[in-house]
C-alpha cells in the first residue's frame, strides 16, 4: 500500500473499537489483517454504507490509504460482511518468512545435542514425543502484537534464542550448556496456552490471569514429575531460568536472574525480541521516511540506517 491508493478488498477485522472524537462524534477504530501483516483503519462517517460487523469478521472495505505519524492508515468509506467463498482464510494469517519445517529440524538438532539425559528426556517429551504439542508449538505466535505475532513466530523466536545461547556457550565456558539450551527451548512454551490459536491470537483467560511465565513453569514441572529420578536441583535450576527470563520484576519475572545461565537466557530473549521489533517496524515503514518517530516499546525515537 502507498499513500493515496484507493483500496477495495477483503480483510480480517482483527480488532474493532467504538471511540469518540473530541467533538463527541462516534467513529470506529479498526485493526485489519491479512498474511502480510496488519494496518490501522478508521471509519469516521457511520451514517451510510457501513454495514454491521464485529471483531473477527471478514469484511469487504472501500477506502483510501493515508498516513498518520509516519505510518500507513486506511480511511474507510464503505464496509460489508464478506460472503462465504469470497475469501480463503489462509490468506489472512501472517506467517514467518522462514521455512517452518527447516526451523523445526534445527530445533530437533538442538534437542539431540543436549547430553544430560534428564534434560534431553524432558525436551524430547515435548518436542518429539508429544505430537499435539509439537504441532501447536510450530504454528503458534509468540505475541499478540509486539513481536513475532505471526504463524510460526513462537518457533522462530525460540530457535533464535537457543542459537544465541549456543553461541554464548562457545564464548563463555562457565555456562552449563545443557541447562541453558534446555531453558532456551522451554522458556516460552507457556505461550501455547497464554494465547489462543489463529485467527484469534488473543489472550486466553489463563493467559490474562496467570501469564506465560508461570504457565510455562508449571508445564515443565508437571512433565518433570513424569520422568523417573529427575534430580530436584536440576529441576529447580531449570525452573529458575524460566521464571527469571524477563530479567526484571517489573517486566513480569517472579524472580531476577541468580544463575549465570539465567542471565544469558534473559539477554538472548531480550536481544531477539528487540531486534525483531526493530525489523518489523522498519519493514512496515514508508520508503520515503527516515525517522519513524518515538516507539513506546523501545522507549526511543528510531531512524532507518543510511545505505
């Protein structure tokens, strides 16, 4: 899309909010989605040409592309519910640009590279023996909207974090590789229950009330109890990595990192999250825009690099 384009097409209405202008006039603020991503949209005039629709409906819209604070936005003039057969639902799910089968193969290689028999058995029980979990994990997102919020996002993020941790282990011999790789592969498994599957990709009640860190910790501890003679100390250290991977209490971690492996996992997780956030912001920016404005999630005003 480019500014001043006229659009007549079908999109998934990912979100719909009734809002009011300063003058008290009601308008709709929408988030529309297809497999290339999402775009903000506004319906300022609700008087005619706007049929009733709700969140998660597929809608046919007519509108114009505008810009607001450096980002594209749709100004919608007409809306109707899309008819069955007018669209293919698969075209409205944003997906990782990387091959999921290849990423899953690399993740399996990391599982088999773990030498400790207890940690390897734990990882195998999730990613190799539990087919339902493995399928859900490969197709899940890692977030609702911030970063990796697409099909395969959880797999992509987990693999990148584990690969960074593997690199750290080659640079810092003090790290226990088996513990760190196991923690990296397990740190976000709670997101398979924190977020609903696509096309919703929204927080579940469990996700809102408990959150993926505690959910993931409980999932791992529950699975550990099925493995005979799993050492308590190893379980506690792995649990600590999961509970502390956000690094700070104010970022949702029940504990701050106390182990060197926990610190490494936090750095790897934060690195991939921040780099993917930047990547998505830059890829969605207008071609003729250098400065992209203040980004709340990064707490800074960001700019494209000169080429």
